[in-house]
C-alpha cells in the first residue's frame, strides 16, 4: 500500500449484514462489497466501526474474508479492521488479514480501560507489533469518541520511529480538523485518511489521500470524487448531518436497505437496535429530499 503510486482514495467501511441469530449473511455481504467496488470504491474495509467489527469474532471474520474471496474480490482490495482489547485477540485478527494477503490493517487501540497515558497506548501497539511477525501496512485508527482512547500525533511519531516499516497511515475519525491538519503537517508521507465525510474534500485538497467511511455504503458514486479529487458536494454534509441525527450504524443500514430495496439490511447485531418504522420512514424521506434537491 505505501509503495503504490495510486492514491488510497475511497474505501468503504463496509456495513455487515446480520441474520436474526447475529450470524453474518455472507452472500449479502459479498454482493454489497462487489456493488460498492463497481460504483467508485477502490477498496472495502471489513469489520470497522460501521461494520460493527467489535461484535464479530474470529470464526465469523474468517467466513467473511472467504466469502469476499469466493466472490472474486481481490484481497488487495480488502482492508481488515482490528478491534480488540486483548493483545492475543488483536494479533489473531491481524494475522488473519495478513495471511489472506489483505491490502492493510485498520487497527484501533485497546478500548476497555479508559484514561490511559500516551505511554500506555504506545506500549500496547508496540507489543501488538512485536507479537505479530510480518505485520505491515497498519493504518492507526483514531476514533476517540467511540473508543475513549485516542492516538495523538505524538504517539504516531513514536510508533513510526520505533516501527518504521509497519505504519502506513492514520485514519482520523475524531472530527477535529486541527488534529487532521497536524497529522498532515507531520506525516504527509503517510496515508492520512479522514473519517468524517464533511471534512473530506478540504483535507484531500490539503494532502489527505482519501477516506475509509460509512456513508459510502449507500452513495459510493457521490463520495468517490470527493475522496479522489477533493471535489465539494453539498449533499455530503447534509447526508452526514442526517445520519448523525439517528443511531449511526442503524441509519447507514437503513439507507442501504432504502437504496437496494432489501429490508434484510435493517438487522443489526445486539446490543445495537434497528430503526423503528417511524425512524426508517423519516430517515429515507429526508435522504430523498436531499438527493432530489441536488438533482433539481
């Protein structure tokens, strides 16, 4: 990934379709991955936040990777999300992606214990890298509003110095433009990715290589030029603001269901809950108004 002359571009933080028993609907997952890749995405990211990755165990992850490979999706187009608080589990998730030949790893910090120091965050990543031979193309995942544990730029610098052949990028989903600007200032040679689609166009024009984002699940063709060229699109802010006014993962799935006509996408994995009928109706009506206003 780091030696490619191509930009990182748009990677879809792939939503995970679940059955009522909380198992993954593998056929629906593979079809969805193929669809977003056909509509402008350069890669897909499995088991990220939008994919409810912290709720998915190793066995199900292996089946998901197999389903995408079986559908003819190249592993060079798959980023694997790592979300675990134990080093053993995090290393096993990483190893699975590496053994499959994935494009890269999106690695969140350990998230159970809060109020940890920068030294503690550094030490956790260091132990993870040390116990995972051949680890490569790691995208550090900074999303403190979810994990309550951040990866500040100073820790990025320390990890790069200690493991110069491991770190390939940072996904900044903090929504803090100043943090993204600092990463771009200090680490412009890395793939600095922006998770908040509302800030993406400006960040790309300032040197960001693109995004791993959730709204691309239902509008990849809209977000591809934003990620690739820094092109502004007024629909992006309006849609993100809309999604954030609902439970986010459920809203993303609601809009996938709306666009595909497939109500099976409404299922989420507990402890999350699906949209109510009223929420789904309000969400989709507002989404259609946003898209129709642009078309007009």
